[in-house]
C-alpha cells in the first residue's frame, strides 16, 4: 500500500494532533482530526518553545508567522526569591540560533495554535466530537462517540492530552496529581519595564514555590505562572478562577518585582499539575500516543510542546515509511521516542524537587550547579536535533 492509501484518525487538535495531521496530509495521507471542543481555542496564555521545537515549526513553514508574533528570548535568568540575587543567566538570543539553528520563542498559545492551523492543508476537521472509546481489530480500529456513532481507520493517533481517553487502549493508569497548583495570568508590559530592552524568561525560586514570567504577544503583555505546593488540592477541579489578592498574599516576603507582577493581574486561573508515570508502551498494533497522551510531564523544563512536535515528526516518518506494515512502523516510533522522552520526563520531575528546596545545604548546592551551568553547551542534549528534522523539509 502507498502512504496515500492509509486512513488515519487523529484524536485531539492540540499541538501534537495538529502537527502530526499537517505532516501526514502533506504526504497525501487521508487524515481525519476529531476534537472534542466546539471551537479551536488555546487554553492558558504563554508557552516557551525551545529551539528543538522551534526548528520543527520552521521546517513546517511557520517561521514567518513565529518571527512576527513570538518574542525571541535573549536569556533565561534565575533569581533568588527574596532578595533577587542572580543565580544564573544563560544567554540565548543570537547565540542560541547560531548553535541550534532556531531561536527560543516566547509565544501566546493562541498565536502558536493559529500558526499550526494555518499550516494544516484543508481536510476533515471534526469539531465537537469527543471520542469515548476505541476498539482495535487486526486490520482496523473503531472510534466510538458518546451519541452511539462510530467510524473506522487503519491507524488511530491519540493526541488527547494528559487526561487522554485513548491512553486507556495502551496502558491502564491514571493521571497523578503532583502536589502543586499553578496560577497563571497576563499582565501589562509595564509591570517589567526591563523586558523592553532585554526580553527574557525570569525564574524565581523559593521554598515550596517558584514563579516564571516572560513577554508574549510581540511584547505587549507578560505571561506569568506561579507554582506552589498544594498537597490538599488533588480533587479540586482541573482549572478554576482564583483570587488575585490571595495569590499575592501567598507570596508575602518575595522580591518586590515578583509581587508587582502578580499584583498587576486582573484575573488569575488556578490549575492542578498532573503527570503520569512513564509507560513502557506508547502504542499497540494500530493505536499510537503522542504528546501529553504518551508522556505527560511536569512543565518545569518547559518541554511538553517541543516534545509533542518531535513526536509528530518521528511518527509521521515511521507511518509513511511502512504503510503496509503499520504495527512495525508504530514499534519503530516507540523505540525512537521513548528513550528521549523518558529523559525529559525524568528531568522535569527532578526539577519539581530542586526548584522548591528550602534554604539550606541542598538549596546552596543547587544554586552552585545553576551558576556552573550558565552556558548553552549544557543544553546540547535538549536543544539538539533529536529527530533529524531535516527530513521534514523533504516532505513539504
Ligand atoms: C502550567 C503549564 C505550563 C506549560 N508550559 C509549557 C512551556 O512553556 N513549554 C512547553 O513546551 N510546554 C509547556 N507546557 C506543556 C504543554 O502545554 C503540553 O505539553 C502540550 O500542550 C501538549 O500538547 P498535546 O497536543 O499533546 O495536548 P493538549 O494541548 O492537551 O491537546 C489535547 C487536545 O485533545 C482534545 N481532547 C481531549 N480529549 C479528547 C477526546 N476524548 N476526544 C477528542 N478530543 C479530545 C483537547 O480538547 C485538546 O484540544 C505547560 C503545561 C502546563 C500545565
């Protein structure tokens, strides 16, 4: 069978689902996308895209719109929570582009999603279609919907996020509450005037908490996320409006720039943070998982979207290289992606501890490590080309 004889169903139209659908459609594969929301709308506000993800976006053709809408981070700075002592400043900017072939982007999620939607060749996007179950046969997979309807495909790609339904076809587990809540909001650019000349990511580390903020939307606004240990809240709704005054009160004693940023928010949303233990399997014979459905990770390494883009490239390659033998294509996808994503997943969890040390010997050792690792060479393992993205170009 040629690749254009394959019928693929993608479940979920987030970063991973859109990216894999773009790549498959460009190769002539018949690819339907089923998305439970009635409209495509990005949840959350800001996202950092490291060069390993940015390079894939460029290869897909998104460079002009990313250059227009995103901010290029000049550096990543980490500071101490109370007195603002600079713990490390890793220069990015042009150095990052020279070393890794793409910048470190800071972008509003809606802008990233619009970029991907613009790149999606016309085709069958089914909005308001929540998949409730899949049934796998030797030669096909059946997708079932809550209204009793169903459809079939040769391959189903589960791109339905951390609370994935499709994951149930591959592994029997549940999302794990990490014991943290994240409070996210947008504030005017005037809250951090230094961003005008020095756009960068700011991390502030303190006992049991950390805060991240950076400019988005061509520098007009700043996105922040404030993470705090919240062991009691595992059963709270996944997201809910939060009180701005309560948020600021929780950061009493923190550096005035931090409280100024948090205090400038008109509205704040709280999210519980979840991941899952890494599964040995990312696929069955005809169902493959990508992005957060495959390897949901804590956001402390800012890698979820970039890893989702890497998955999309490798899966599209593996599927179209052996359209006659779907199970072996999916086996190869899993073999290529699991070691890489295991490393990133593990390091993300590790940061949940190291970011939140109380002041003392562990915190001092961490700060010394941060100071030692303040150059881009320490990021070769992460920002380097783990998927051979040159191959994407050949498919355009
Ligand atoms: C606080 C926070 C900050 C983050 N910051 C960063 C960052 O700076 N950089 C970074 O790279 N990553 C970051 N991430 C992670 C990143 O957001 C995710 O890894 C990424 O969005 C995963 O994309 P995805 O397409 O796999 O899943 P999602 O974006 O979750 O998309 C899943 C899609 O599937 C749909 N869906 C769900 N169930 C069904 C169903 N049954 N049927 C049909 N459709 C369904 C959903 O509506 C959704 O559209 C962060 C995450 C959090 C929580």
